[in-house]
C-alpha cells in the first residue's frame, strides 16, 4: 500500500525564518503516526502544508496521492483536520457549528458520532461563546474525527482535555486505526504518544532528527539504571565501568549505560549500591538524548 | 475671495439647497436617500462588511479553521463577497422602492416620483457602494488588521467627501459619480449613466479578481 503521506526535501521559510529545512518523511497508511519536537520545531507548519493552509517554498509533498499545494482541495475533502489553536465562531451554537464544519464531506462516520458526542458531553444548543476552552477543543476535535475519511490530521489533540476524555480519545484513535484509517498527530505528551502511536518522527529546528517505530526507538535509546548509593559514588570510577550519571532525583541516581550492559552491572558490584532498578527505555529518554534535555524518567 | 471662504463647503451646501428648491421633492429624496444616507452610511457599511471578510477572520484566528474545510478558497471568498454585497444592495433597493411608494400614500407631498427611475437610481448607488466595498475587500485579503483597514477606508471616504463639498477641488472626489446632479439626471431621463456604470462594473470585477488571486496564494 502506498504511503498516506510522502514528503521529499520539504522546505518552508517565513521571511528570514526557516520553519522546515528539507524534511524527508513517509507516513505509512493505516497507522497512528506521531510528530514530536519542541515548540518551533516545524510540526504545525508541516501539518498545515498538508492541508493547504500554507504553501511550501521548496520540495514536494503528497497526501493520499495528491500533490500539494496544487491539489490541496482534494486532500481536504478526504481529511479531518484539527488545528492547534484556532478559534471557533462564537456566535454559533454547538450544533450549528458542527453542521457548518461537516458540510462538504461526502460521508460522516455515523457509528462514531453518537459515541463521540456522548463521551464529549457537549452542550450543543448553547452558543460557543459560553463554552470553556476544553469544550471548544472537544467540539473542534469532533469536527476532525466525524468525517468518514482516510486521513485525520490532529495538531495537539489532547491539549485542554480532561483525563477521562483523553482516554476516550485514545480509544477512538485505536478504533480508527483498526478500520484502516491513517492518523497523523503532533503531541507534547510523550507518554500518550508512546501509548498510541505506531511510529514517531522527531523534529527540531525544521529538520527531521529521527523516525522509527516505538520498539525501534526503545532499542536505540541509551539504557538506564536507577540506583541509590550508601555513599556518593566517584564519577570517574563509574565511567571506568561504562556508566555515566545522567540525572538525579533526591538520592536516586539515573545511570546511563555507555558500554556493555553486562560489564556495567558486574562493575557496579564494587560500588556501595543500596538499591538498583532497571529502567525500561521510553520515548522521553530518546527525546532527552536527541534534544539534550535533562530527564529522569520513572521505571516502567 | 479669502481662502477660508474658498475651502468652506458653503457654496456646495447653497447649491444643494437651491437644487432642492428648484427640483422639488425628487431632489430632496435624492439628497436624503442617496447622497446623505447611502453615501455616508453606505460607505461605512461597505467598509465594515468588507474588513470582516478576511482581515477580521485572521485577527480572530478563525481563518485556519475555515481554510481547512473541504471547500476551495475561491468558493469561500466568493461566498463572502456576495453576502456582503447583498447586505449593501438589498437595503438600498428596498428603501428606495418603499420611498417611492410612500410618496403616493402621503398626500401633503403633492408630487409623484416614478418607481422605475428610483430603482435605476438605487442600482447606480448600489454599484457605487459595491465598488467601495470591493476596494475594501481587496485590502482585507491583504491585511491582518481589520480595524486599521476600516479606518483607512473611512478616512479616504471622509477626505473625498470633504473634497467634494469644496467647489475648487470637487473634481478630485469620487463622490462626483454619486451626487445629487447624477441622481437627478437618472430620475429625469429614466436611464442609467451607462458609460459610468460599465466602468464601475469593470472596477468591481478587477478588484475582485485581484482579491481572488491574492487569497488563493496567501499563507495564513
């Protein structure tokens, strides 16, 4: 099956600022694909190019086989899109807005409609100006998920949602995947990305740093141990056995294994270790490696 | 004649009153209906409707949601243009027709005003206002600040109106295409100023096509 999205050397400049600097990416059809990166990495710009809000300055992009930006209307007719921070028309009532937003799609997912609207529990007869921020996000999310389309692009879908709605949303995304739909989402919550996504791409300063499956990411991630010591260990001595202190939470040291894990564990026997835990690598660990952030993630 | 007397609108106001005195109720209707009401309030309405088309959507951050619907940008822009134009034109035509009909009901006026020429006059007024609307509409597709757009358009219109009221510089004003003598001619002759109206249609078309092209290619 051809990829749902194909991107080659994609570039976008806003004046002197480069938002995307030659990104190459394929997003397989029928997967939930995550885009991760710090603010300003280019995630939203990439998503907006795919729906024709923004025109690229270089490179090529295709979604569902259609060229962008020339055939962006064909893409939008087959895509449900959730913007990151767009406002809604506040004079409209919720039901009116839903009808307005879904007008133009050839079909709606009726089987999902009732479940989604019940889970979101929106006051559809009330004007949107009376909605809270979370309600507005839920309404916009409904507009993106209800069309019966092969591609859903969601920019920060869990932002502003309470925990029960987040759980319901993740269930919906799993169901969409089981039906063969492609979901492309950007998210800052790495735990959620790890829970729901099949594949993740890391962006920074407009460049693609890495793209792999969740398992592939775990295998690339440096391994960590969480240890407490009876006396403060010498860093040089730890380095000689292939260990480095990557972070600290109180008395717990996060040790990064830089060499052979077996040799490192044998070497630790010579240290005054009070407790030791193996730390299952997570998306947050790779994020910390890629972006140089200090992290001390909890054990799985 | 001192400068203050030359630039004061006294002469224009005097001529207007003399025209009303000479031409009777028709001139009064023209002055009230078209020259005072439609030109001033109509220009303000044209600016208000047009700035909301794109600039206010950008300002309110609703534009991204709109552009990601399964509709073409051309369709979005055309819908907005037509809706705003109708909002301008329908009240002018409706009030003109009702004014002409009310004349027959109110006995004290003692004159009759034919409905046909009144409707022609309202058609010319509509074209004039839609041209102002189209110019503001084009500005709206370029801008992200609706209030600034509105102030610019209203400022230009007010300046043009002030120029119109001073005889020495009245030829610099675009209100000479929508003034009392123009409408009185339409009422008396029972026909539109064809050359002028064709030009107005051409201006409206050109402005709209420019707006369409800009909107199609603009990043939001």
